[in-house]
C-alpha cells in the first residue's frame, strides 16, 4: 500500500518528536516511523535513568561529610543495588510515558519498523510504501562495542543494558571516560563497587582544558582508580569474569561498562541508493546550518548528525530540520551557545568555546580554585577548578571549562552571558549573592579581567542611566 504525506519523520526520539511538534504548527500531514522501543534514548537509557542512578549515589557520598560535621550513624548506611536499579527503572517508566503518548497520538500515521529509502521521496517500512515530499532522518545513535567484545555476552554492558540489570557484579572496569563513562563510573564507585576507569585520551568528561581535566581527575581519583592514555583489551576469565589488559597492567573484573562513544544509526537506511555523497565514516554530506542533505528533500537531525549529541541540541536540530523542510527558502536559524554538562561530583561542564577551539585566537584565562571556595567548603564539596576565557582586548566572554560543584548551574550562567555577547565588565555588574558558588565564578572573571591588563577606574556597578548589559549586545 502507498501512503502519501507532506513530511515523514524517521525516528521517534527527542529530535524526531520535536520535529513532529514543530511541523504540526503548519500541517498535520505527517508520518512518523520508528524502529525499536519507544520512549526516546534520553528517557529510556540515557539522560534520565543515568541521573536517577547518580542522584542517590551522590547523596550517599555526603555521608563522609556528614560524619566529619558531627552527624552520627552514617556508617550504618548500606546500598541495596537491586532495589536501587528497580527505583531507577520505576522513574524511567514514568519519564517514557510522555514521548510514548506523543508518538501514539499519530494513530494510523505512526509506522513501527525499520525505514529504508527506495528513492529520495519514497520509503519502505515493513512492506508498506510512504511517498513523502520531505523526509527527516532522526534515527539517533547507538553505543560502540568492538566485535571481539560482543562475544563476552553479559559481561560487557553499555548504557543501553546497565539499567535493565537486576544486580551488578562488584568489580567493574569502565572503559572510556567521556561524559557517560565518567559520570556512571563515579556513581558506581560511590555506590560501593570497585571501579577502575580506563581511557585512551589524557583528558576526561569531554573537557579539553588539561588543567580543568586534571582537577576533575584528582577528584574522581578519590572514588575510583583511573588510568589515562591506555588502550584496553578484554579476555574472558572463566565463565563469569573478564581480564582487562591495559598499559602493561592486567585487571580482573566481573564486568565491563563499555563507554567508548556512539555511532550514528545510518546503516540499513539505504542512503547509498540515492547517490548521496558518503564520507569514510559513512556520513552523508549535509548543510550544517539547514541540516539538508545536498539538494535532496532530506534533512538529518539529532545524534545521527553527530554535530552536538546532547538532548537540547537534538531537539533544536529537530526544530531546524522541520522548519527548513516546510520552509525550504527561509533564512537559516542560528544555534544556541554550546553548553555541555557531565554529572560527576564535582560536575564537569563547558560553555561557549572550549579551550581546544580557542587555540590560535587572542584570549586570556582567569581561574578560580574551588578547593578553597567558601560555599563549597561549607558544603563539603570543595574541589575543582573553573577557567574562563576572554577575548583580547575587548574582554568579551568567549567560553569556559570547569570541574566544580554546581557546574550545571555555573555553565548555564556563562552560556547565557556568552550568547548575550557580554563583556567581563558587563557580567561583573550583575548581582552575586553571598555566600554562593557563583562567587567562585566571579573570582575567575575578575582574574581574567586582571589578565587583560586593563585598569578600571569605576566600581563594578552600572552607571545611572546606562542601558542594561544584555541590551548592549556585543558592545
Ligand atoms: C547514558 C547517556 C546519558 C546521557 N545523558 C545526557 C544528559 O545528561 N544530557 C543531555 O543533554 N544528553 C544526554 N545524553 C544524550 C541524549 O540522550 C541524546 O543526545 C538524545 O537522546 C538524542 O536524541 P535523538 O532523537 O537524536 O535519538 P534517539 O532518542 O535515540 O531517537 C532515535 C530513534 O530512531 C529510531 N531508529 C533508529 N534507526 C531507525 C530506522 N532505521 N528506522 C526507524 N527508526 C529508527 C530509534 O529506535 C529511536 O527511537 C545521554 C545519552 C546517554 C546514552
């Protein structure tokens, strides 16, 4: 049977469902196709269950602070891992309801099955054909697991499987310490597992500033063993354990969390049949602003595009793809200031340009040491470093990297200031409460301004009648 539609969206994840909602402003003539479980990666196996696991782990971590502050009885706290995993699944089951309902609201216009291109306007799904004026590919990504590791069965888990376990073996090697490995690895260690983290790179948690990454490594190193700059190889050990070879050392563990990165779900879509240019990594050529694939009526959005594989960016790409699909001649939409957060303790975050992206630019750095920050000390969370980068000579805030308590909040403040194109003077004219973690951010900004070498003659207060900083835009 042939179904005709204005827009077909492939993938009922965060990008696909946001594209759907964006397109519904203009038309209801939309078809949604999804292969695999509904509920989105974020709610089912990603952002949400991971943070549901991390929250009790970090709460438990507070017991040593409480004990040091005179609270008795904390040593009696124990963790029931099966109960904790059931708690995570309980929350997960709540979070997936919304996305499932949204997909189901399409009724007959929802197709379950793997989509495959027959030509640039025609898809085949489970023997049915869909002729669409425009198509959005929002098929997400999946964890990378080397073929040799797959033979180890349940001894090698990824973020796709971990929350489904009834229990977890005590000894675990977390291989890959990007965002997912760093935050899940630390959480497992805080829950009492014996964790060794092994990673190929020298920096962790998506940080590119070596000083900030080293501060995070020092903090994580209190909870788990970490070895950087190594390639890990796995060997089965009997029926139930694994031998991990890395950097000349051998570690025996019960299981491995493979957090080696994610691969776009493009295989099986039949893109080759369209004659689209495909690079060595299997990515089709597309315009990074409009997300359109060459001159094809096809757009690519979310993790599958590989541009910024995080939730709010996947959703934005869904918006952009749907907008351009339905308004092909429209001016392109701008992206928000980049921001990334990793939910370790201290948290790791980037806002605006990362340190690695600034190389070759004229910029200065200011930093604040959170091991001495007063609010962090009161909370027993005193660890880490924040580094902020300013443009020379105008003092515009370009970016920041941090490993600090409350990083998720400090990163928001910085990203908002950067998107408003504020200078360091304008940010320092905003209120900072006492005693707050934000005062650490102010210290870093003040240090960066000193590094600019400009002497200020007026206090950090707006002049009467001066327009608000955010109204100045790029002043
Ligand atoms: C453990 C973990 C923690 C994370 N934590 C965070 C976080 O804290 N903050 C954050 O911002 N981001 C986080 N992320 C990233 C975030 O989850 C993703 O960026 C986001 O879910 C991507 O959405 P998407 O729509 O691109 O993909 P998905 O939600 O994966 O949707 C893709 C959909 O397409 C379907 N599909 C695939 N192939 C086909 C096909 N051929 N035909 C039809 N359908 C197909 C899939 O089954 C799926 O339903 C995390 C990810 C993981 C794994």
